[in-house]
C-alpha cells in the first residue's frame, strides 16, 4: 500500500487549537512522539479557547443562585447566560427548556424518570447503551438494526402503527452512530413519530460535535449531549426540549435548588413547592465551570464556522476511508453502506489480528490512541461483526490472546482539532502493521492487551 501524504486543503479550515496537541508519549521501540489523539468519539480534547475562558473565570468563582455577593451574582449571570447560549446553539423553540446534567447518560435517565406512566418507548438495537438502557420502568420495544435509512423509517412506522394509539409513546434515536459514524434520518424519523402521536428524543452525543443540530429544524422533542464530546471538560451535559413532561414529573433529584418553598405541616410532615423552570431538575450546587465550558465550546464552534469545520472533517473522513480501503485485510463496519453520510467515527476489524492487539500496537509503537472493544453498543457491534447480538461481551475487553480472533472492533475517531499528520500517521501505521507485523510482543494483563516490556518481536 502506498500512503498519500497529500494534506487537507488549508483553505477549507484549519484545525482548531486543543489541549494536549504538543504532548509527547514514549514508544516501546525507543524515543518519543507527539501523541495522536484519535479517540474523539470517547472524549474529545478540550478546545484551547474553552480552557482559556474557564481560566479567566476561575478567580471569580462563586455560588450560583444562592448569594447576594458580587461573585455569586456574577456566577449566576454566567450560568444563566450559558443556558441561553446553549439554547441558541441548538436552535431551541421559544418554550423549550435547557436543563444542565452530568452527561448524555444522565440526560436520558432524567427524561426516562419524567416520562408519563404507561409510556411505550421505541429504541433501535443500534443505540449506545446510554440511550438503550435507561427505560427500565417503561414498556420498551427494541427494533432490529435497519440496513438503510429508509428501512429505519419504515421499521419505526410499522412498530408505531401496532402500538396502542391512545397511550403516550417516545422514540429514542441517535443522530450519528458512535460505532460507524453514519448519520441517521432524524428529521424523517421525527415526522414518523409525530404522525403516530409519539414524541422523539435525539441522542446527539456524536452528532453535536461534528454537525449543526437544530431542535426546531429537525422537529425533535428533546436533544441530549455531553460536554466532554463537544470539546469541553468532563462532568457536564444537556437535555433540551419540551418542558411539559419535565414539569409534570417529580424532580430528578430532591434537594436545594429544585424547591421554591418548603414548610412544615401541622401533622409534622413537609410541604414542598417545586420550581417550574429547568431548576426543578437541577438540585444541588451546579457544575458552573462545566456549564460555562459547554457554552464556550458552543460559541467557539459557531464562530469558527460550522460549515467549514464540517467540510474539513469530511475531507478527513474520505482520506481515512480511502486509505483503509487500500488494505485488503481491513473491513470497515457499516450499517447503511459506503455511500452513507457520516461523521469522523470509523470502526473496523483487521483479518488475522485481535482488535485489542492491533490497538495496543498502534499506541505502543506509533503513539496513536484509538479505541477497541464494543464501544458500549454491544448489540450493534455484534450485528456488524456477524455474530449473535445476544452474545455477551465486555466494553473494551479483549476476548482472545494477541494474534487470535476477537469479536471486538477498532474505532478511529477525529474532529475539529485533528491535524493532518495524525491521519497520515494512522494510515501509515495500519499499512505497516498489516504488512510487516508488530515490532513488539504483547500479552493480556487485567483484561487489556499490553506490550511485554523489554521483549521485541522476532521479525
């Protein structure tokens, strides 16, 4: 395989500065190399702009909604202005609410706790576990993996047509797969849901960092995403959308901040008047810095020009797919086929390689960080690998020794901060590992494939 060194057209868009872009890591073969972070789908590096904004605010840190002092008032304004920034970023409708949470998982569990009694939930088996599993107290219908976007819509329409038309219903769907990166027909699925009297929540964890998301434009009822995938630090997330189910539900957490008034009753009990705003589900001291970092990331992506960022990422996607296609041993995983639009998330397996072994070699010998395993989407990965989707498996854990076949995959993911060199190094590394083999011996330790220190492979 000949690896092209053609760079991305700089007129499209330059990569955005991110933290860690100059970090070096040791190689088992000797020396150090700048780390190539190609695991954006797990956690994207924080934008330098976000970090600078947080650092500038840090000396003014104060309690939110609870103090009369200057720093408390400043922090409260910052917190609520961040809510407005996120609403604008998501194209929220006038009566939508933006609730701050800890993550996408937290957001969807919050919504699951707020759905009306008797609600029927429809979820494709292709979902990340964050959107596959929260609906424990509902009647859940799991839908088989579709093989085209049109089939996804048809599958949902058939399922909704068979439901009780008088009860509440909710559809949960991803915007972009965390395994294949493929874009789902969200607008069409929303139309199908609404035509059958159901609501729809969009898991935008993998979509929002790579593509504009408009609640009103897509006509979805809710959107959930995480800050740590949107170039912000860990620990913050968003659930945005319709307020009625949220206001009708008991607070997600009971405590200070969620209550407007608490009084003792004559019988010794307590009467509580809960907030009727987003604060109803934001009990406790909020993660002000996490919220502000999300808002900063939203501003940074908007000001950089999302269309330009999308255009550059699509060039990277094309480059990676073309490079992997030149290696016959590589099989790229896909539900919708080669022509399906996708974001910068690509999963694959390599014939003759255990996926964990391959990922370990990329890290130890080339300084490239990717992901291996089932990506917290076990049924989907099993389906794509041609095994029984009911087979058990562990997220990130190998199921075979180095050199033996595993039922896991390798995922490379990238975004607004990815330099051209990281993509070129990755493709070169894949080619060399497949054609020449690993330069080092590896062993399984604590469920992970790791270099056997001091033991080079015999090549």
